C-alpha cells in the first residue's frame, strides 16, 4: 500500500466529539470559570453544536496584547429557525436580548436565521434561557450536524408555499441530534446518569465529518441558492399539485486559499422523490456522508468531496441500496429569478406580505431608514409576523387585507416605504467578517456599503444605473455569502485585498471564475470599469453582466 492510499488518522476534532459525552464536554465547568472570558479548548468546538461560536474583538487585539491583557472574548449565538419564520413577540424578544446581552445588532444571516454578537460568558446561560422562554432555540445552528434548513420565502409564487415551509421544519426536527445536553447545560434539565450518552442512530458519537446544509426552493425563484447546499430540494408541481422534490446533492461554496484540492461546487440533481418519502431520503443521504465523509482532513470533509470521490453513480447506488428503491427520474423545472421580491405581494389566500431591504442583514437605524425602531413598532402592532430571507432581508407576513393600510402607515412613519436603493445594492450580500469572525482575512459587511457606492458611481458613469448586478463579498474563502454564485464575487485574501471572481449568472445556476488575485480597492475598480464600459456598449437586450462575461469568455 503506497503512502497516498494509507488510511489517515482522524482529525483532532473527531477526538473532541468522541470525548464530549454527547456534546456535553466540560461546558458547565468552563461557563462557571469567570477567571477567563474564554472556554476550555475542547469546549470551543463542542459549543458550536449548541449554536454558539467563541469570538473576540479583533480591533482590540493589538492594544490588549500590549497591555498583556487577555483577548476581549465574547460569543456569537445563532438561532435555529427553519424557513426563517418567527412571531412578532419573538422578534421583540430577540431585539431586546440583542440590546441587553449583545452588541445591540440583530444580524440576519444568509441561512435565513439571525445571530447576535458580543455576549460575554457570564451572560451566556441567562441569554439562552431567555431564548427558550420565547420558544426558540439554537440547537444545531452550527457544528458538524445539519444546520438551519432554508425554504423559499416568497408566498406569492405558489399555492403550496406553506406546505414547503412545513417540510423545512419537519426536516430540521428529523435531523436533530438526540442528546439532551442542550437541555442539561442551558435549561437545567435532568442530568445524564452514567458516562455513556444517549444513543443517536444518525449521528453516533462522532456526528458528521463537517457542517451540513439543506435548502428547499420553489421554482421559478431560486431565492435560497438551492444548488449551493449539501442537499437541495426543488419543489415540483405537476398538474397544479405539489408532488415532491427533485433531489440535488454535493453543493458547497467553501474553499481554502492555496489549496487546489478545494473548490466550490454546484449540487448535482440525482432524481425525484415524492413528498411522503422525502424525510427518509434526506436521512439516508446524511447517513452516507456520515459513513463515507473524510474525517482526516476537514478541508475536504464536506459532502461535495464525498460525492466526487465516490462518483455520482456509485453515490446513487449506495443511496438506492439503503432506501431499498431507486429515485425516480428528475422532473423538468425552470428558474427565472433569484433576487427577493421587495415591497408588497399577496398570497393565494389574499393575505399580504411586505419585504424590506436590510443592507447586509444588519438591523440598525440609519438616517431616513429607521429599520430597527420601525420593526419593533410593527411587531408591537401585532398585525404581522416576520420571516427572514436567504438574501438577508426581512418579510412582514400574514397581513390581513384590512390591516394593509395600517402597516403601510407604520412603514412610512419610519422611512421604510419611501427609501430607494439601487438594484445592485439590493442584490448585494456580505458576510460578518471583521471585527468578530475569527476566520476573516479582510472586511466584508463593514466595507460593502461604501464599496457599493463606488460601484454605483461607475454604473452611473456608463448609464447602467438601472442594471442589477449581483455582488457578494466574504472576508475569507469559507463562502458564507455564497460569493461563487455572484456575477461579481470578492473573496478576502488579506486586509484590504480580495480575489475577484466574475461570470456567475443571476439565477444561482452557474459558478463564476477567478479573474484576478489579491487586488486592493483601486485594483478592483480599475479591473471592473473597462468591463462595465464594454458591457454597456455590447450587451444584448436585457443581458445580465454575468452572462455578458460568460458570452465573451472574459473569465474563462
């Protein structure tokens, strides 16, 4: 056996999971230790399965190091909200918790949920109990398990939208870990007796090799970027009825700089599953990743690498063997749009919905756009629910026809109905990055608004002000803002420098390509301006910028 084929030892994280006693670790002891703001080393991995990341204020690292002080540690807490649905009371509670325990900002994520930053260790348990009192939890919002399940947000496109939303919640529950550790540690639940944790038929003692993501979508709007997920479920309508899902596997955006073995990948469609068999198909695909995923190199541990290593036909054979039947051939589906439908829309039952633009998902008050204050006023009215979108926006939901005028008045009172944003700004997405994400190499959400302003100036100069261009920015190659599905993707290399990727389509069905490496802002703008000028002169009809780049072979 040569060196390349020898079995490799498991990664250190695998040992942490095995020793954790069902995700308990020594978290209780770590939380009680108030001599330090951080957790024990193993617990920093274990806590992710509880929906929490340990972070520190990277803007203050150098100053604190000079004073020989510990880093300014705090924690990010992410909720598990399948399909992004919450009540007005829950919104008010989340906003209050963010102000009382965090940095005051509610961050809407690209996985259709919210997270708060800046929670110090002494406030962790009370904060988690406050979330529980609202009827929400953070179980499996992070870690090597199935994470928050996405679903298409816009009800106007389909009469079976609500049923697909319910599938997202059912899948989330079906794939939850069986451990009671969450209840024990945060909610003072009954303690485990003995050393052996609960049996978990799906996750076992080692859980999955890496994070796992599932999204549902309803054509013709691909608002969840369904093919960017480990499992993509595309709702199928036949003769006016919702019959099941086309199943796609192996999507993922994360890469590693300098590692050619890592790459973004679109999920591959492998067949059709009827509604009543969806949960077992999803469970078995997850189990295949559990059994065949790479547990030695976490950089190569996502399902996309498992699929490519096995080959798609062998993967399908394994799935069919486990199911005891083969998936049916995939049905024909088509997508025509991806961006959120901002403003008013109506569902099949004549209820109204209003989607608000939230720049990079940060719920804050800005001059003339009092989003944070306005959302609290809307929640206090009790006239609407709330839904988060995978593009980091927020939808006001289930508005009775007789209450539309009242909602409109509240929107106008807080400047939320009059505000105008360019199409390109509306489609832009950025991850958190600095100053809290420990993986960030460059800025993203703090820098994106000013960068878009410079892009808007170029678009104005070349008479493209009304031409939407999807731009996505991440502070590292981990791919949280799905940059490889943008017409212009910017991936952080170092502070102030990014790799420039071009040529994705507007529907989330084509990856972009690397165009230039390690550019600063002036380099990015200098690279883009001649391309935008040429696009303005040579585009065909309503041709999108990404399609122009692809047609001309500019980023081939």
